[in-house]
């Protein structure tokens, strides 16, 4: 990708609008939070009027150490701003109607629908990696920007363990550390500040664990009752699916979460592509981390459909 040319086109749009709405996706994770905060800080340094927006009020609080986290709004305030989405594979992930808005789409998902007037999309370990390559082409980068990008990179790479991690990933991490970051501090903040509700929810999820197909497939369930009993928010569910994948024999792990009006399924794998499974059910993601949502179906029905489809070789 020609990031120099993309940066030039991005600057043209920024200078035309002057006001910018930076959007993190619904049910935000570390990549969308860190990337959005990094861009917010960079553009503020360059003199643009910028608002930082996420429709969800349930933000993962472990990223509250990033400068800019407290600036999040939950509605778009600017009327004629340039809208920049971070880590959204499709427009509906933004959580807002983007009809009639000029949108720049910055993302790293293979299945991105290219919904922007400018699409800065490359398959990478994290959207933060794509954004860093862009910002290096003449945008402001200081310690706050670098810290947000490094936090996003650390989070979405699963502490540099995902299959998309390569030499380039560590080159980016090394460059970011050059801005005076403390990697140990960031790792502690991102990985070791979970809520009590999250810990209690882990116990309930593990208690529901089922091993299938010679213990190569693991399924866990979190019900509305589980969330109510533990006081957990949706953001407290993040990362729980990995407890099933950590079992030595397990190759694919599924976590089915009962939300208010739908079921949310998270899939993780060690080798096989779970993106194919997610796409079969209308979702998407990466080879080793994907997901989808379903309505008008019970937990047991959905579990059976997923397992049967896998056994039939449909996916």
C-alpha cells in the first residue's frame, strides 16, 4: 500500500472539513479504543477540531490510563465533520447512521466492505498498525499518541501471540517504544486490571465448559443470569473465551453470550480458520479470532447448529 498517497488524500479531506469525528465501534475493544485515541490526539496536536465518539457507554475501563479516554462522547456532536471510523469492518459497526456523511475508513479486517470515500485498509495484526503507518507520513506523533497505539497493538495481538504477528509487528512496537514508553507499565495496565465481576464471570463460564469432538472443541456459555449474578457488564466478557482455548487438546473454542435481545458468539482457534465459521453465520473476523450474532434462536439450538455445521464440513 502507498501510505504516502493515502496520507495525502486524508490530509485533503481533513483540510476541507477542519472538524473531525473519530469513531470507535460498538462493543469496543482495545484496538478501536487505542487507535481512536491515538488519532484524536494526533489531529488535536495539528490544530483540528476533533470529537471522540463511541455509541456504547460501557467502555473497557482498563484503557482509562490513556490520555484522551475521558474525552469520549456517546453521540456525534459535529454536523458537517469528516467522520473517521477505526477498526470497523462494515459501516454498521460504527453504531451510528453514516448516511450522507463523508467517511474515512481505517481498518485491518480482510472482509472490510470498503464503505468510506477513502478506505485505508490493510490486513494487519491490528488497526493500530495500519494507523501508525499512516501517521508516519507527516502526522503528529508524541508520547500520548504512541502509548495509545502500542496499547492497541498489544491488545489486539493478544500480547504478540496471534498468527498475524510477524517481524513487522515488532518493528512497529520498537518504533513506538522509541517515544519513551514503558512497556512493562502498559502491559500491567492492559492485562492486569480486570474487574471483580470479570473474575466471577470466568468461574461461571468455566463451570459451563463442554468438550466435544475428542476434546478438540470447547464450548462455554454465559447467560443473562450469569451477568446479573456477578454484576458483569458486556465489557467484562472480553478475553474469557481464551480460557477454553488454553486447554492443551482444544483447537477451537466457542463462547456463547446471552445478551438482551440476541446471542453473541466469540470464536478462537489455534490453527483452523474460525473466520469461515463466523462468515457462515453472517459474521466475520480473522483466521484465529472471529465472531457473529444471532437472533430468534436459543442457546442450545445455536450450539447444535454450529457443531453440526462443523461436523458436516459445511464450514
